[in-house]
C-alpha cells in the first residue's frame, strides 16, 4: 500500500513538471524544449527528496542511459538534505556497533560537517586522541532508495523506445539499483578506499584517510580527519607556497596512472573530494569508483597512445574493440565516422584537445551505430570532464595531451608491451598457425597434382555477372583500340626519321588517325563502348 502511494506521488510530481522528452525530441525536433525538460526533471528529482537526488547523481554519470542535456542538468543536483537529529546518530551507531558514542568518542560534534542525501558527517575525537570523522547513513534511506528504484523499474516498462537509445530502460535502472546496493553498505566504501591506497602506496603525492576497520559497519564509517586545504582554496594554497601548475601536473599524472596502469580510478574527482596536506593530494569519499577490466584498459591505452602518436589505424582498431554491436553493423560507416573524429583531433592544436571531449565524441558515435559501450567508459568520461574543470581552474595553460604523451612514453616498457598479448588468444592462434604450417607441404602437393592432372577448377561467385562482363568488354575494347593507335603512331614516327621515309611516316600518321576515328565510330555503333 505504501509503495502504491509513493508510486502515485512519483507519477504526480513527474507529470506536474510536464516532462515530454520523447514528444519534443522525436516528434517536434525541438532542442529548446528538451533543455526545458531536462531542467524540469532535475526539479522533479529535488522535489521527490533525498532518494531521488541520489538516483539523479548516479544517472548523471551514465550518458549511455540518458541524453546529454539530461546528464548535464542532473549534475546540478544539490546533494544537500535536512540535518537529522543527533539522537538518530546515537541510535544508528548503537544498533550497528553495540557501543554507545561515549564508549568510543572522547568528544563528538553534534553539529554535522555536512548533511547529504545518503549520509551525515560529524567531526570527533576518539578516546585514543585521534581526530576523526564519523559518517552515519541517513535513517531508512536504504529502504527509500530500494523502494523508489523498484518503482522506477516498474515504470520503465511504460517508457517509449527512443528515450534510452541502446540500453533497455528496465536493465538500466536495474544497473543503478545494483550500484546503489553496493554504495549503501559503507563496508564496501572502506574496502574501495583500502584498495585505492594499496594501488597508490608508491605514489608520493597521493594519500587517503586512514580507515578504522574496527569501527566500520553497514551504516557506520569512521575515518581519519584530514585537516588540510581544499583544492578550491587557491589563495590559501598559494599563501602556503604551493604552485598551482605543479599540483595540476601531479594530479593528472596520478590520475593517468589510475586509469591506464591500475584500471581503478576515483569516479568523482571534484574539488570537494580532494584536500592538500603536507605536499600530498588526499582523495576522500570513495562512494563512486571506476574499474576497467584488462581488455578495456588495454584498448584505452592504445586509443590515447594513438592520439598522442597521431596513428589513425591504431586508434580506429582500438575504438572498434571497445564497443559491442547490438545489431548487424556496417563497419564501413563506423570506420568513416571514426576517421572523421580522429581527423578532427589529429589536425587540432594538441594544447586545446580535451580527452574528456574525445571520449564523449566516441560515446556519441557508438550510440549512433547502436553499439553498446561499457558503463565504466561513461563513468570515466564524466570523471575526466570533472577533472579537467579542476586543473583548468588551477592552471589554465596546463597541457594535458603533452603530459599524457610524456607519461605514456615513460611508461611503455617490456611489461606494458607484454600486456598486449592475451595469453589464451595468443596460445590459440599459435596452435592454429603451427597446425597450418605443418599441413602446408601436403596441401601444396595436392594442389600441384590437381594442376598436372588437369583437375584444378577455379570457381568465381560474383553478383551481377552480366553487368560486370559488359564492363570488362568495354574496358578491353578501349585497351585494344589504344594499343593499335599507339602502335601506328610509333611506327609512323620511326619511319619519318629514316632516310626517304618522311612521306611514308606522314602517310602512316594520317592512316592511323583515320583508323582510330573509324574504330571509335564502329565501337559506338555496336554499343560495346
């Protein structure tokens, strides 16, 4: 009954904002109205409360689900929610840990540092004297999110085809639900943070807060409090002696490593999630992380390497291995589109090229050809878009492509080259090649016997044979005519150069000319030209 009431509320609010994307986009072809629909969707999500704000944030990373205008607008969702009472913090902490706040904390601020759609954050001091933050999940948000996502999955059956170009709407919302279920368990966030820390332990400029595993539960997360300077506070950073271009370079190099070497990157690198302290960039909030499997990471390596080296063939080959066709594919059209995209970027000033723009162009191209792209690729494109905004604000003249090119040049070694060989495929192809080589002498002997015995047949199967045969006859006629005329002209020229042959040469020249005219006339007349 409660679900039906919420369903009616969702339908009523969405309807009240007059969202008619399919009609405006597919029927009227009105981009201006689509922009209005996107704004209204954001407002409707805000009206529907914290659960829809969180759903909107997840959807804003998925260009493969929603059109560009909607994704851009959902980025503006303000992840602020009303504070919930401190008594709820005490209750949830006790239910998950079996301990009171007083048993763990020497002091804990009742006023939260932040109150968002998913959780509330409080600063405190443990009884050991360590300054920490306590992250507490918003009461019943897990139930509300799952309930609302289940309703959206039900409603997705009524979404007309066209609003989601490739992925089935029901499948899309199920993916969002699966991602949300992971994020609702703070133990998963703690594991992601620890994994990130392990992969970056040898990167001197990158750090993460310490996680207190003994105080980490499904709805509770305790981390080290990082008393540093937000990346957005350029004035304070400069006053502390930091160089903005140096920060940008270290940030980009560390992120390139996350993508192209680790295949494991921070999915939401906005300035609020990075703090500068003691010469290190601290990444915080690991709610959204991106993971690239080995195959996708390899092709992205080749894609960016090809862009840096201006190798068109390498880029086209890599791009075609990234996406999966959802229906029969005309590879010639895809290749042509890819060539156009690459030509645009290869002829552009590398200083002005944005990797995020390039990835977004690829994603749009894949969608046009109904090719399914990995969801991780859209998360990466969104993360790079956020990151580029950060470094452009810090150091507008910073050259990302040059830095990426230098990074790739320095990191292409024997290990990275060996990564390009997929063991199973390599062994399979080696076996096939060896088998073919061993059978080659026998096959060649059979072929020679057939030639000697006159049993060799050559079968040619071609479409429109009559038409092609007529074209062949025309071509042969032109060749014969040209050879005869050229022969007469050459013989005339030779004779004209001999003693007493001047008149014979001139006569031959005239005859060859007349013969050529007659031959042309006869061919036209017979219809064989």
